[in-house]
């Protein structure tokens, strides 16, 4: 029976005939070569993880470091050739720049001396005596470590080893724990030189780290909103759909309005002189333009499709009936969410370590600089591919599990006696037979999705839920399943194209609503620290995370919906409703399809009649 993977079977007479649908009769391991390829790929990811742990120093990036190779806030190992390295900075968690009001750029490097201190001087220090008193009372030494605090006022080297007077008051800011000067003139000079000198990666990471509490809060908000959307779709009514669509419209308009207001506020802020603020302004403009375009398209679609709400409510009621046969399907997004969170945290930790993987080089005066190792950029690219592929694999496992459970329940003759543990059965089939298919699908679908405008035909043919559902039915590999699904859906498109598309559109609106409320919360929270924080990138990450979480939860209904219609198409293909070949579907599902077809046919006749009347009027006018 291995020939089931081919497009055609060969009959006894030797003539080729098209492969038949055989729901859950045949099962074999599929796409095993892709599973082996995924194993090799993850071997490379594990190597990168180990390399980042050995060669990286994420603490240097997150907590800041001084000019002598010491990370603030931890005990350090000595650097050969740097006598002031290897110090215990456990109690010294802040980075202090000795000449924060006189920072200069020499060539491509920032000319500054940074120290780890236990606290930032919150009052101005006008003399070395005051610097010495501050060191004795607070334990925070503002001169180079080689100079003892008792010699601040006596050593002839104090002028070069201590900060230039007066020392401005400063305050610790959650930007790599830097001591930021508070006087207006020093603040302006420090910001324009130091922040603009920091590379884009560091500014992005600083925005993420300084807004980590806000990001965590927004992620919790996203989870709550996704659960609320699941509740709405689980107990959906016509009134709830109308309220839901109204909320989507208001959310889209409100977010667009806030984005354009923020852009106007930025352009009229005369204090914009930092790269961070300019980058935020450009990103806000980009967000505003994109959101306005998306809002316009969605509003037009909502207006055009508004008359199909009643059918959509019936469709979701049938979907919820299918879910009721395996109610634990609603809990699938929870374990998917937990696995995704674990993987993303691990991925970010490795990314931070890769960003600090470099060799220490001792410069003039015993100062230390870190030069990145060669090949790091290639590791970043490989690591990014690992993020996309593995995330898609985790989501695809959920879709395959749901599709398998729906197939098991649908192709069950005794509707009053549902199968035992359909989800566990689907998981076991996925684990023992079809992991390779999920690996292949999770790789090919993102690849096809990127140039989707050019290869829209392939995108429709490779729609993941239908391909995975076909694999659950026939046990075929991914490409064969995608091709079979496309053929049978094209053949039966008149039954469910419009209904299924509008159902998917309503689910997509649910995802949009979650993203809208999350983005609005992020706009209000991130805008408070616009000077030192590139908050546009963290906001984009939050929006991306919100969409993935909403997709993970709401794709339960989307997968069940697509799986039901594919099973329906297979049912029509393999059975005729007679006593010898009865349908697997229940009467409620069949009557719903018939009602929708009658409605679509009536609308088509009405449109054709209107068109004839218009043509007749034109001919009559010409005849006169």
C-alpha cells in the first residue's frame, strides 16, 4: 500500500485511476526525511546555544560594564593585561561616566571612562573634598579604582583619575543602569553624544529591557483578551457578533487616531534632537500609515459582508457542536502558549548572549574593549530562522492535533457514542506517524507566505489546516495532502466557499481586536519615556506577540471550521446518502449547507435579474 503516496493508483487492468479517499484506514510514517532534517537543524541550534553560553556575556549587555572589563552588579574574572579587571562589583550596580558633561567622539569610538558605582550622586559635587565625602558616606567611588579614596585630595594624579568638577547630579535610569545627569545642559550633551553613539541593536535592547514590566503586563492583557474572544466564539449569538464587529470598528479607528495624534505631537515637539526620538517619530508615522490602510480595507470588507452575519452565527454553532464532542480542544492553546513562552525566553537569552560574544582587547591605559567574533552574524541569521521554524512547528502541532480529533469525531458512525479520548489518539498519531509532515509544513508555509502576492495560488493550495486534515484522514505526506485538499475543495467550492471565507474573516477580526486593544495599551504605556527609549520596536514585538497568542487561541475555531468542511467534502466524495453509503455528517450540518446554498443561489438569481433589467433599460433607451 506504499503506492498511496503517488497521485494515481493502478488498477488490475493497468489503467491509472485517481487515488481514493480512505478516511483513517491507512496510516504510515510521512515525510521522515524532513524530520531528520529538522533534527539536524536543531543540532545546529543546540551548538549555537552552547557557544553563546561559553563565549557570550549577556550580563555585560543587560547590566552595563565599566571601561576595565568589569560587569556591574556581579563578580568578574580578570582579563589578562588589564590590572583593574576581575573585581567584585556585586554591590556596584550602576554605570557612572566620569565626564558625563564632556563626552566626545574620537574617530568611531566614544571617548569616555566608565566606572561601576554603588549609587549615583544625586547632588552636585563642587570639589574633590565633596567627592571624597560622598565616597566615604555612600561607598560609591567616583574616581578610577587604582586611586584610594583617602588620596582624592592629595594625589597629583587626581585631576586625571577623578571626574571633572563640578560633578553634576545624576539619577539611575533603566537604560543599562546608567547614571544620567539631571542638569539640562549636561543632559542634552550626554544624550546627544552617548545615546546617538550607541548602535541600533543596543538601543532596541535597551527599550525592551527598560519596558520589560510593561511588556509583561501587555502579554497578560493579550492572554486575557484571547480568552475573552474564545468565550465569545464559544457562546456566540447574533447580538454578540454585532457588538463584536462594532468593537472592532471602534478599536481600529481609535488606534489610528492615537497614532496620528502621537505623530502630530512628535512633529510639534521642539526638543526632538536624539536619534531615539527621531526613530520613534518615523516608526509612529509608519504605524499610522499601515494601520490606516488596514483599517480602510477591513471597513470595506465588513460593509460588504455584513449581510452574512446570521449564517455565520449558525456556522459557529455547528462548530461549537463539533467542539463539544471533544471539549478539551479548548485547552490546547494553553499548552501551546506555555511551550511558546518557554521557547521564546530561551531564544531571547541566546540572542543576548550572541550579541555579547566577543574577545577582550586591552587598550591604552589598561582599558578593555570587546571585539565581536567572526561568524556571529551568520549565527544570528541561523538563530532567527530557528525562531520562525520552531514557532511555526509548535503551532502546526496544535493544528494537526485539533484536525485529527475533528476527523476522528466526524468519521464516527455512532453519533450518540463519541470516540474515547480523541485528542490523545490524535496526539499519538501525530507523534508516531506525522511529525515529519508537520516539520515540512511549518517550513514550507512561512516560505510561501513571504512572497504570497506572487504565489497566491500556492498559498491557497498549501493552507495548513486543510493539508494537516488531509494527512489525518488519508495518512499521506504533506505535499500530497495539500494537493488532494486543493482538488476536492475546488471541486466542491460551491458548497462552502463564501460561508467558510466569512467564518475565517470573523475569526481574523477577533485576532485584530486583540491586537488593537494591546497596541493601544502599549501606546499609552511606552510613550512616557520617549527620550531614552526606542519604544516603537518593543511595541511592534508586543503587537506580533499579541497576534501569535490570539492566533494560537482562536485557531481552534478556525482549524475545526476548515476541518469540518474538508470532512464534509470527503463525505460527499465517498458517499451518496443511500442506505449502502450513508453520510457521516449529521442532519443539522447537512441542512445548514442546503440553506446556505439556497441563499447563495437566490442572491445570484437576484443579481442576474438586476443585471438584465439594467441591460433592458439601456436597450430601450437606445431604441427610442
